[in-house]
C-alpha cells in the first residue's frame, strides 16, 4: 500500500500463520466395525510463542469415506527448528500435539474428546508462503476411535519473527459471504439447490493481484453437513472513480458432506465479482461462477453476495 510502520510486536491479524489442510485417515477396525478410510479438509491458525514454539487452533470436517457430518475442533501446540545445519534453511522439522473434541458422521468417538500427535515437515516458499506435510495418530479419550493419518498443508506466513523494524503495510480483507449453489447433485440422484454461509480472507500481493482462503458451510437445502474449504488467487481492477470494481478468482480445495455427490472430495471453483465501495474500507460484492468436482457429481452454478472489510497491516 506504499506505507511503512515501525513495530516490534506481532502484526498480521493477531496470528502468524494461516493454512488450509487435507488429511487421509486410516481408521483401525474395532469390534464388529471394519477398518475404513476417511478424508478431512480443514484450516489451522497458529501463533508463535517463541523462536521455536507455537500454539494454535484447528478445525476440520469429513468430505469422504462414509463419515459425512464428522467435524473436529482442537487446540494445538508444537515445536520446530530449521534444517540450516545441513544447508536447508527453508526446511523446518518439528512435532506437535493437539487436544479437543470431535464427533458426528457415524464416527464413534465415545465422549467426543480427541488427542493427536504428529511429526511435521514444512518448506518455506519465499517469505510469505509455505507447504507442509505431517504424519501421526489420533485417538479418542475412550479409545473407541483410533487412526493413523497423513496430512498436506498450504499456507500463508502473515508475520515473521525478528527485532524491531520498519514494516511495510500490506492490504488485507475479511469477507462475510452467502452463496446459493444451484442444482447440487446428491448421492440419492436428486439435484437440489443449497445455501451456504462462509468467511473469506484476502491478502494483496500487488495493486491488482491477491491470494485468498475461504471456508463455507451449508445452512439450507437439505445439506446440513456440507462444507467447503478453498484456496487460490485472483485479480482485481477499478472500473471508475465511483467505487466500482471488477475481480475474478480461481480456487481449488475440497468439499463434501450433507449427502452432496462429490466423489474424491476435490473441487475447483471459478468466480467473477462486481463490487461497489460505499465508504472507505467497505465493499459489497455480487459474484457468479461455478463449482465443479474432480469426478462426476457436483457441477453447479454459484451466486455469491459478500460484504468485505479492507484494512492495512504491517508485515515484518
């Protein structure tokens, strides 16, 4: 945004890393229930407690594996260190644990308490982005649910550790969204409209380009457990001096649950938006586009109405 501020404090949005994740769980057989495979899509936000330690929160929902409706919410803490000693300064190795609650979707978690432990590898892609993988185990407090899992992550680094310094101000926006998904294919063969509410995070990487992460969940349309997690990039440009703006974005992620037919869970979504800024930092957007699954099934038009709040944050 062309400005700088001097700070020694954490900036960003109050947290330091934000990521989208996908996981595959191999659930062990128990009693008369055979072993199964469950896929999850989720998000995680983390705060640094020190150079090596961090803590955060994570949420995920099932998209595949006969566990429609399963969701989990956990607090997490971990430790990591750079592999600079072997010449790989952008590679970080660590471990983390998580405790919280999970249930639904015919997944037997007993009283609902969950614990996780995992090893983590993270690779920084320049200053502001990273990818990662982790492998570990998750277990319910009662022992009824016991699984091994592998997870991939893609994320944004919103703040960086270091001494006080001048921080460039970058543009960030939060959006509240209502989407109408038309004729969403269902597992029973029907095609029914559904409505979702969601939240979007956008971070500018120049005057006309941005990165975005989004999460949406169904609130109507006989698809109560349907959820979507998306990440991607977009472009925007002003149309006039009266506050009109045109933007377009291409996203990929995972969707499922609520009886919506989306074999494999992977989706892509393309959207175009017309926006109007009624006052500085506030914008209404009307969007149209399409969401499509990797395989036969979900392939629907999407209408989106969003209210966006923009502001600048210092990035160390």
